[in-house]
C-alpha cells in the first residue's frame, strides 16, 4: 500500500508537469495573433491569458469526465499505466515546442493513454467508440469549422468596414482582439485544464482512492488550474512566433475574427464534452482569417509541417507511452528507469532550445525566410483589378505627364536670325 501511495504521488506530480507543458505549449492559441498585431505587449498578454485559464478551469467538468471514464476502461488499469501515458505526452509536447510546431497537447495525452493501456491490457482496454466520436471526428471537423467561420467572418468584416478609416477601425479591432483573446484563454482553461483533472481522477480511481465514475475533487481542480496558468504565464514563445508570424500575416481585423471563431468552437465543444484540440482549432481559424483578406496568403510550407505534426501526434505519443509502460510494468526499477528517462529527455530538449532562444523580446521578429510554395506564389502573383476611382486617378496622371512631351515634340523651331 505504501508503494501504491508513493506511485500515486509520482503520477499526480507528473500529471501537473504535463499540465504545465500544456500551458506554455498552448499559450499561442490565445495570444499569438494579439501579440503579432501589436494589440498587447507580450508579457501583459500572457499574464492575462494565465489568469483567465485559471478561471476557466472552474467552469465545467464535462471534459474531465470524458478523460477519466470514457477513453479507456478503468477496470484492470494499473496506476503505472497513467504514469507511462503522461511520459509519452510530456516528451512529445516538449519536442514539438522545440521545433516551434503548434501540435495538439490533447492528442499527445490521448495517444499516450491509448498506447500505455494497449500495452498493459490489450486493445479491449480502449473504448473505440468514444475515441472515434469524441476525439477523432472533432479533430478533423473542428479546425475546418473554425477555419471556414474565420474566413467568412473576415470577408464580411472587410466588406462592412471598406469605407471606414483604417486607423480608427484598426484601433477598434485591436480592442476587440483583447476581448476575444480573453475569451479564447477562458475556453482553453475550460477545455484543457480539465484533461489533467481527468487524468489525475483516473489515477486516483485506479489507486483505489476514489470510486469509479467519481468527479474530480476540489484540490484536483485547483492544482490543475494553477499548473496550466503558470505554464501559460511563462509563454511558449517559439510556437507564438509560428502562429503569429509563420502561418500568415495578420491585420487586427483578421486577428479578431480568428480568435472569436476559435473561442466559439472551443466553448461549444467543451459544453458537449468533446475533448478537441484547441491548438488545431486556433490554427485552422488563423489560416481561415489569412485567406479571408484579399491578397492574403497562407505559408503552406509551414502549414504542411504543422499538418504532419498533427498526424504524428497520436501514434508517436502512443508509441512512447507503450514503451514507457513496458518498462514500468517490470516493477519498481522499471518505474525508476522511466522517471530517469523522462528527466534526461526533458533536460536534453531544454539544452537544445538554449542554442537559439526565443523570448518575449524577439517573439515578434519575422520568421526566417524560406522559399515560397507553389500555391503561395500563384496567389501572390494575382494582382486585383483597380477600382474605378484608382483607374481615373491613374488616367489623369498619365494625361498630365504626356502634355509636356507632346508640346516639345510639336513646337515650331525658332526663327533664324539674319
């Protein structure tokens, strides 16, 4: 019993570490566009996001129920399975953060849980129907819905404000961005902090501390909210740069529509218990807003790397989780070995990140230049037709410029003097 108590404590601490990495990995979801358009200073933006993530953690427990009693069967699952799953999720989060890729912390957690559960108890330990309906289908549909919503909202916004003063509208949309960024942060806390609550609750159930089907205790809700808020405050600057500058160039109008569309999708999904990826939703909204502005383009080379990371997240975290469970299942020495490997891997990734650090001082610098893709080049080459007013002005300028030349060519030669 003492061993189980110690293992439970290790699992709870590891879950909070994952929650912390989730916070700084997903800060970009709420604040990348707000920072890139200059609506808020970087440090103030992440501070506001941290507070609202903490508040959001107390708004609902529907997603936590999906994690604790939906994806895998509680019966027959040992506590070290949860530990192995968290190891897979943490290492994948850190690796994608190092590469600046906005991958899904949620899917990393799901992949780790599925891989570790299958290694421990076989495929029967996974509820396939729940995985399909509440994980895979939202993973495909949510970013598409958010992207289309942001695209049409951006087009409508520019059409409505076409005759307004740019400076005045930009100031208003920057204020709107701050409000919508706060809404995304609140939604992120409501959705993602609950995932850690669900994992800790699942660990407590497997350890015999709670009865199956129990709701997260208050101390679990508070600790998960604090962990994700602290991670958010530190800021995942690498991913913020990718989403703010790497995918597309955003104006305040686009930032506002992207964040509003993303927040709506996340909050609706949280209310339905869908544990979707807030990263994928926000990335889809940013791309939709980028395409919604005339002349706006998406850097498809960056987007392609991001799509690849999305596709690899579940299987990669699952493989690491399965390997960790294989070691942890060998007994006390195996659990200790997994813990050592987790610390060593995390330290190595952190050391690599120090070679080219990204902080709040350089997060708004442009991404390193890369060759434009075929789609981007083709879209950028299309010049929109001039408006009637612009054509009239150009015609007037051309006619004025041609008068002196014509007069000099047709002027009579001066008379010769005798």
